[in-house]
């Protein structure tokens, strides 16, 4: 399937694999707090730790008198372990339509806001050898600042692929914003969990599954 684009880059969660079960992630947040000797944190602290800014992470850490880097390290370790368990149990799985990418001749990559190690676990577990490069965020405060909508990792992937005219495929407003910032087209995939999801920015394309990429390209 030849295309006018010189690369196609994909978000992971909600695009290639199903989103991680929220209850599994919240349990991981409890384990992270426990690792830094914080018992029974308030629910809103658990929720915030799921996807904090650096400022909100520092606020939570200060409230419990712990080092923010230690809390974040514990959070990342717990989330990586929880997601690996979900992958190995078959609960975090590939979408069936990923087979539509088998005939894609264009170089491909993955750029996700999930941890780099988690994306590596997915690539290894499911044998996604066709993707030439993949990036998740590094497990550091700098990684928080570099996640989408910042185009940092997307731009790194495009440079690695030597792409001048790429397409990014995502399922969130942050994917659209990162693609816009990187100056590339974006296809928003509206899967079942995004049926009522409203977009403030208009994507280049809107699709319901990966099978539609052949028509776009």
C-alpha cells in the first residue's frame, strides 16, 4: 500500500492497544504511595498522580512530605508493572484491525504518552517488529514536561524516520495538538471509547478504524 506520506506514526493507547483498565492504574497509584510510606492518600491525590503536571506532582509530594522525584519514580515503576500484568493477562490487547497495517509500505513508528518501557513491553509481547522506531516518555520529571501536546517525542521520531511529510494517528486532543505543533497531518481515530469525545481542533482526517487508512493513503 504505497502512500503520499513518507512515514506514518501512531499513538498507542486507544489506537494500537486498548486503554489500560483505570482500576488497575488506581491500584498502582496506591502501591506508589505505599512505596514512599504514604498510607491512605486522598482520592483526589490518587487521581492527580495518574497524569500530573510537574507542579501538581510537587504539590502532592509536599503535602505528604516526600521527594517528588521519589514519588514519581515509584509511580512509574508501579504503573509499568501493572500494565505489564494487564498485557500478559490479555486484558490490554491489540485491536483486531491492526492487521490492516501489514501491507503498509511506508515506514512506521509509535509515539505515546505512556512510559517508554511500557511501549517496549507491548512491542516485545505482541511482536510488533514492523514498527521501525517507538517512543514513550522517560520516567522522569522531564518526561512529564515532554509528553504530548508537546511535540518533543513526535519530532524525535520524525527525525529518526527522516520524514518530511508524515501522518500521525491518534485518539486524543493532545495528539492533534502535537501533530499541529510538529507540522504534520493527523488522523483522529474515533473508537468506541471516543464516541462522545468532543474535539476543539479539527483533525486532517477522522476515521473509525485502522482499516480506513488504506483509503486515506
